[in-house]
C-alpha cells in the first residue's frame, strides 16, 4: 500500500515539473504559477526518492553500481569545473582581435575619448531591426571600453515618435546625446562615430586658420602639394579650417584657435610678424612649418626665424641628411629623414609610428631658453644623420659629415615646441583696485597659455606624403596640442586593409587545374594503388 502511494506521488511530482516547464514557455508572465508548480513537483519527487531508500542502498552495494557512481561523480566534477570556469570568465571578459589591421579593435584616439568621459552619454541607433547587428559589434566595443556609454536600439518603423523627437530623417542614424548636446551621424564606421562623439563632448567647434599670401600650402587644394587631406582630418577632430591673409586683414581673426604658417616660400612682412608676436603674447597658438633654404642665395625666412628665437627655438640654416637606410624601406633616399625616436612630450605621447620629412632643417630648443620660454624637442632623427651646413655640397649630390665645415652630428631635432602660461596683469590690477578684499578673493587673474610649435619641414603634411606611416597622426596631434585638445592626441582609426588577391587569367587557370583535376586525381591514384597492393597479397 505504501509503495503504491509513493509510486503515485512520484508520478504526480514528475507531472507537476513537466507542467511547470510548459507554463514557463507558454505563459512566461505568470511567474508565480510555474514557480510553485516547480516547487511542488520537486518536493513530491524528493519524497518518492526518500521512500525508496532501501532499494537505492541495495542498488549501490553492487559492484557495477559502484563503478557507475564513480563515473557519474567524475562527470559531475567535470561539469562543475566547466561551470566554475565559465562563471569566472564571464566576469573577466577578455577579447582578442586577430585581424591583420585590427579592424575590430578601437583606435587609441577612440579609447582616449571614451576613457576621458566625465558624464554618461546615451547612444541611440535608429534603424530597422534587421540592421541592428551591423551596429552592435562596433558600439558594443564603445560600451565595453567605458561604463559611461549606454547604447539603445530603436526600430524607426515601430517607434516613429522617438525618431521624430531626435529629428531623425533616415534609417541608420546614430544619435549621441551628451549633457543636452545632440550629434547625428549616418554611418557605422569608427571614424564617423568617434567624430560625432567628439562633437557631442566638445560642444563648440574650434577654428584653425592657415596663413596665405607667401606661397604657403593651400589647405583646400587636392594637388600633391595641397593640404586637403589634413583639412578633412581636422574637421573630423571637430576643428573648422579657414584661410587668412594677414597683410590684407591687418589683424588676427577673433575666433582663431590656432594659426598655421605652412611652408612659406617668402618671408612674412614686419607688420605680419608683429601680429603673430602680439597674438602669441596674448595667449595665442601658432604652428610654423619652415622648409630649409633652397640654396645659398635663398634670402630665407628671417622674420619667422627671429620670432621662433624669441620663444626659445633655434631654426637652423641647414638640411638634415639621414644615411641610416631606413628611408629605403619607404622608397626614399638620404634627403628624407625617417624618424622613429620621439622625446617625451604631450604631442608624441604613446606615439610609436615612423614619420618621414622630405628636405628638413634642424629645429632645436635654445639652451636655457629665452626670457623664461624654454622649448622642448619632440621629433629627433637617428644617430646616423647630421645637419649639413654646406648647401652647395648638398646640391652636388655628394655629401659627407664634416664637423670642421659646421656640420652637426645626429641625432638632430627637427621639431620643437614651447608653452608659456601668461597672466593678464592689466585686468588683474584693475580688478584688484576696483574690488574689496572680500570680492578679490573670488576673482583670480585671467590666465591663459601661449603655445608655439616649429617643424623644420612642411612637405611631410602634404597630400603626396601624408600617407607615410605616422605623418598624418603627427600633424593632427601637433595641431590638437596647440588647440588644447589633448584628449584627441592619439593614433586614429585606420581604414580596413584590403586583403583581396588579384589574379591574372593564367594564374586562375592554373589554380583551377590544380584544385579540380590534379589534387582529386592524386588522391584517386593513391586509393587505386592501395587497393591494387592489397589484392596482390
């Protein structure tokens, strides 16, 4: 009687557990029902099992049962280890990108921007539901890198009100909402997404002015000597690009964040030099890209060289020669110094790419500085280089290191920068005289920082050479440092590498013959030979 009752209880328990499983999938919202069905069913199964304890003991007393129990315990132990390992790895998430161009990893610049976020940012993807996976892989990396990033996916067709709220006009729009500032981009590439992120975080767009009128490189020209590639890259870093002719305006534009003098072939006028000097002394930012003299008769850029000297930077009248042989790997000769050594400076922080400079001159910090302005070098050539003083010898094509003739042995600095904090003492004095002691404590003198960077070459930033290794990143890092956008100083996203193989018709034919008749034919021949050998035994 008792055995029959226990048998019935067991079947009822199994039935309740099965019903709980069905309810879990059919009516998942009724959590209370399937939860208690599970509890009741498992309780009845346990009661049935305890009622069969004599049979269980007798079963395990057999030799086969002991072996089975040992095997079952080993299996449970292995499962337990796997569960524990998965539990640990789920909380120690690690990712590896094994692609050659690391196209599934975020660039240094993106990581730096994400790690510098001080407030949460909401990223909303407006697309069709079928398109969501296209964005999840990339934006998932943004979430993984920074806990400040949250990503939301909205189906435009199912939620048009939400799309209208953010003024979304097309499918595939990604919205960055940061502290009330909204930026939109229709793209899933890292460069475009990070550009929108930067604009949302930075807010106001800064302006870089390229000085014109002295044969400088044109920032809008797409020719080999133009700077259009740099211009487009600056816009991606939230920097607008404009041009200015100082001799015509007779003033520095009020919205100028950085002034760039890129490769003038004639010297600036004294009045223009005064404008640049006053601009720096008031906390301005200037980048001078000064090519070496073309020959001994070249009048030079005396006014710009003198301005650099006032700020502790010595611009040499020479040409740097590099005989290290590294340039040959990039298809250049000794007249193009190739640099892989960067002294510590914010511009080259974590910078590990080679850069090349067609016809560069030395640009060194003056020992001890000038009037408290102490410059630092941030680009140096290798020890197998020197600054050639004799331009006549250089033009002959046969040069040699001759210290007696004024040549300077490497490494040679070809880029230097200086920053000076400037206090507006006039405003501070007026404030102090017009304020009481109590209000003076709340008002500090207006402080700003002047920054000047000088590079002994301008061609390294042109469209023709900007693609050499790290040239593009170094130009952008220098301008971002001048604009006080240190969070953007990094190595930027690279385009995915095209790894397709281009074959001629003859090569395609050979591959077809190799893969279709030859390899299967060899395998078939081996099989026939093996079969024939066995028949002969």
